[in-house]
C-alpha cells in the first residue's frame, strides 16, 4: 500500500510504500504516483531557480519520496503546484482505494 501525507499549509508531501497493484514494471498505480511526484519535484526545482526558496527533498530511496518547502516568496504559486499533484493523487485513491491512502494535515515529523 502507498501512503501519502500532505500538508497544504506547510508545503510538505511524503509518499511511502509500494502500491503492489501489479508486477514490478507493470504497476500502474505506482507508475502514476511516481510520475506525479517527479513532476512536482521538477516544477519546484524550476521555481527555485527563479525565487531562491529553500527546500529539502529525498527521492533516492525506492518507494520513498519527501519534499518540504521551508521558505518561499510566492506561497500560493507553490501551493498550487502541490495541490495540482494532490488532485491526481486523490483521483488515484478514489479509483484504487485498496492500494493508496492519503492523509492531510499538519506534519509532526522531521525533514
């Protein structure tokens, strides 16, 4: 199961686990989650070149993704990027509830 935690106010997204909706290389849920997270990270990197905000991310561990924006000038533009990705994640959760769960709120962990 893939677990997704999203904090809209803190601009933080954490994804962990594998959907196991298919064999390796054929898991459409995992592939969809992966492309959404990769697109978010790429968009944030492009915005970071323009706005020079600080963010931390970890995308090296298979089945794990974390990104947290710490400082920003244009909060709403960045929040829109996160929200766009979360629309896709919510669509996945609605279609494949046995493979993906989403929790939203304030995050108490470290990143």
